[in-house]
């Protein structure tokens, strides 16, 4: 099964905005708190997208530190560069997590991969590469969904299409726990898990549908079937204050 994914900038930005405006807890808050737990010298973000968390990392390392990001989509890297045009200690590159990372051994004391690692073609290779570029005592944080994440989306999608979830999305939803976590435990001496729960409350049906249409679930089901906005609206019995629960897992490993 090909789990590679080409993120669409406009849809990514829809999801980011929704989490900032409608969530009781944005994962960015958890990331910022984690960065503050210890002094940081160099931080790497694998699958950095359009640089949503770069500001957190730059604050974490201070003016004498280094922040690097890598993403396979050149358009997303371009957007990330536009956000911090004057940052002298930031290194953003186009590249794939399925290839050797373009950094020397022991470069970073903290590595993140947020909602990206489950797209790896060969997670064992990618984890080995992350371990290689980590300094002794460095930390690795992998964040992604659990099988309990966004249950309400699947209920809605089944009402709309007759199918709750497609095979690709089903694998991605719990790939960190089922496949990637055992590899991390084989690679690092210390590994912990932390569950992060939050929920989004969409004020209107239109906002919920906008979010739904920005997801991989939509791309793999309703969009492929040519479902119209009118059909999607008709499948929504509730007009306002629509709650979407989010359950995420953060796998934290120390070298």
C-alpha cells in the first residue's frame, strides 16, 4: 500500500486555522511546552510543511541556535521561508523522509515529526536516519493520531458515502502505535508515550464541512466519488456547535 501523500497547501492552511480558532487545545501549545522543558541548541522538523511550528523552535534555540526543516513539497518550503525571511539560523530544505537526511551525524539535540512520520515508505529506515542525526542525549518526538482520533468524521463520512473510512486513512490513523512505536523501542533505550486529547467546536455547519473537505479522508472517499457540496450539506443534520474530538499520541524517545 502506497502511503505517500502530497499535501495541498490550501487544505493544510484550512486545518491549521481551524485548530487555532476552534480547538480547546492546539497541539502547538503542547509542542511549545515540550520545547521549554530543557535548553535547546539545534532543532529539526521532519515534514515541516509550511513552517507552522518554526516560530516555536526559533524561540526555543535562541539567537545562537539552529533550526532546520525538511519537506518533500517545494511549495510548502517556499511558504515556510516567506514566514521568516530574515532568520539567519534557519535551514529549510526540500527532501523526502524516504531518502538519507541531508545532515551530519549528531547535529540535533531535538527532532520532531508532527503528523508526517506515518507517511514514511520504510519507517525503520527513517527512524534510523533520525537517530543518526541526533546528538547523544538528544530527544525525538513523533506526533500523530490514534485510532480514536476524529471519530465524528467517520460517522459523518459513512452517512455521506456509505463507508466510514478508506483503507489508506485507516492504516494512517494508528500507524504510529501499531508499526512505528515498536521500531522506536528497538532503536532507542528510553521511549515514552503521552496521549494528548482535545476537541474542536465548529460554530457552523459550513466551517465543519470546510474542515472535512481539507482532510485525506475526504480526498480518498467523497471527493473521489464526486460528492457535491449540496450532498455534503444534506448529510449534516446539525447546523451549529459541531464537536470533533481529537486524540493524538506523542512518542518521545531519548538517545
